[in-house]
C-alpha cells in the first residue's frame, strides 16, 4: 500500500468528498517523503486525541502541511543577540543541522 492510500484511509472521507481524491493525490504527490510522513503523523495524532481534522480531505492535508511549514527558525547569531544566551527560552530549541554544519533555533 503506498502512502497516498494510507493517508486516504486515515482520513476516511465521507462519500460526498470522493470527488476530491484526484486533487488530494496530486497535492500529496507534490510533497517530499519527509513532509508526507510529518503530515500523516500530525493527522494521525490529532485523530488519536479526538481533535478536529477537516472533513474535506484536501483541506485536511493542506492545513496540516501548512502548519509544518510555519515553523519558526532563527540563526544562532540572531538568537544570541536577542536572548544573550544559548540556553532555550520562550519555546526555542537549539538544533544542529549536520548537512549544513550550522546551529539554528527552532520554535516548537
């Protein structure tokens, strides 16, 4: 079973949204594998917690992909200039990016 089949099954849209399957498929295929995993897990976690996931599967996928891309980042230098420390503050977490050999801060 490919990842689209898994997300479609997870969303289990009502019959009135069956006509959105092709649009959902195209949207899903536009994502990287990492983004697919993140979106799938976000929707799965929301459903497990009984939180609302949009009834329209296209909007459910889109909204959860946008939440991921709204992640805030700050360079090491900007973070230090703002807070005067390298310790975590206000929800910011220090993260090392090995492929770029640099440290950034991400707001969780």
